[in-house]
C-alpha cells in the first residue's frame, strides 16, 4: 500500500495508481480553493470519470465513488436480498452437524464500508454479520429510513459530506424510499 498527500487530500493504493491519481487530481481547476463540500463533489466526479481505483480521503474522510455503490445497490435490488439465496453456506458445528447461514454476499466490501463508516451503522463484526442483520431488500430500505442511531440516513450525514449525501439520495430513489 502506497500513500501520498496533496494538501488536505490523501491518496492510498498501489504505487502506479497513486501516482496516476495524483497527476490527474492536479488537473482539476481551483480544487484547493473550493469549500470542502464543493471539492468532495468534484473529486467524486473525478473518481468516476477516470475510473480511479485508489482510495481518496479529504481531510481524513473517504470520498466515495457513487458509480461503484449504485451498481452494487442495483444488483441487490435485482436479487431482492443482500446475499445469493441459491448459494447457501453452512457452518460446521462439531463433526456431524452443519448450521445453515446466509449465502454468498451480494453486498460489496466497498458498499459495506460506506454503510458502516458513513450511514450510521456499526460494523456488525464483518460484512457477513451486517448482511445477517439486514438480509433482505426490505431490511435495507428500513435501515435507510431509520439507521442504528434512530435517524434517517440522509439526515444523519453532515452537511460537508456532500459526496455521501449525493449517494444516499440516489440510493433512496433506487430503493423506492419516498419522503
């Protein structure tokens, strides 16, 4: 893992991707003169436009790639669950007994990180624990209406975290959540 900094921006990833991301970021006009909210939206657009694989943090907080999260959300809506019903997994208990558990998760690591870092959820130990708590599409809808702190996710995101707010508004639309 390689890292570099440009002002309030940190870039993490492999060495070549970090260098590519850094040189491309410097082409965004007036990036460092913008407010944090405006800069985060510019960087989010930049992530999608240039298919950036590196992680970018602005002032210590991740700038999220909307396209990656929305693509995973659409796949979850298509399946109707956060895991694949057709591929159950079993946990061995002793030498003879096996307990069924959730199948292969459809929820991506990236979307899971977004949920527990910016949407008002605890990590639930790991992604499989989160999916076990919110296994079905309707559970995900209800989470966005009322997160683990008792608030609607879009209302729980700070005003400066414009990239996350943009994603949550798009997710509510995909999930069919109305005002």
